[in-house]
């Protein structure tokens, strides 16, 4: 289905979920791993990311996760704080075959700020649409990976089919043992 958001908003939310999940899983430690992730997701301005950029980015993860888990009003306040602290300058750009879209900072801004501001900009759309509940964590409590629920009625519960079937199997086993 088509969500009422620009494509790049959904991509940003899925990118930050991959960033936080990867960091939590210990897959993101080095600057190279951060550069690779950004390249995979097409997050711009990361090809020269240094160790300091990586450290600053890891430093923003608790805030991003808190925004992900927050209620709507809290998410709004957090997004505003990011805009203030990063001195955001929203402007429209068209580049690399991408049609007009919003950038929050000018080129050359620190990567960690760019990630935080893009996150906050994505939350602007979710807050306005009262749709922050699409930012979820996997229903399998051994997993808890972040994922963006694209389903029409916001009914998705698991990060992957693996977690879904593992949980179904466990539920089936507990039902059959109880019987
Ligand atoms: Zn762009
Ligand atoms: Zn999961």
C-alpha cells in the first residue's frame, strides 16, 4: 500500500531502524561499517565519515531510539529539540536525479547532525499525521528490533517472518502442552 508520506521519509525511518538495530547487534562499530550502512541506504554525505563522525553518530542513537519509542507529544518535543540544537535550516533541493525534497542542513554538516535532523524531519510528518505508532519494536521480546510498520491498518507485530514464525511455534507449543 501507499502511505501518505514522501518516499524519502519512509526510507529515513527504515534507515534509522537499521542503524539502531545494527548498533545494538554489535554489527556497527567502525567508521567503515557506518559508511557501508549509509551507502546501502543511500544516506548522503557519509563517504568520508571518520571515527569521530561514527562516535558522534553512536552518541545520537539513544536519542533516536527514545524518539522511536516516544508518545506523539514527546516525539514532537524531541524533534523540536533536535532542530534547535543542530541549527536546522530546512530547504528544498533537487539533485542526483531526485526530485524536489527537503534537506534539513546544508551540505558538509556533520553526519551525526544530518542523521538526527533527518530523523526529526521524518517525525514531523508522523506527528502531523498522528502516526508515530508506526514506529514499532518486534513483538518477540527476545528480539525487540525496531521496524517501521508500513501495513494499512498498522497491524504488523514482528520485525521479520523469522520472528513471527518463531513466536507462532512457541504459542502453538504452549497451547498443545497446556491441553
Ligand atoms: Zn537529498
Ligand atoms: Zn524480531
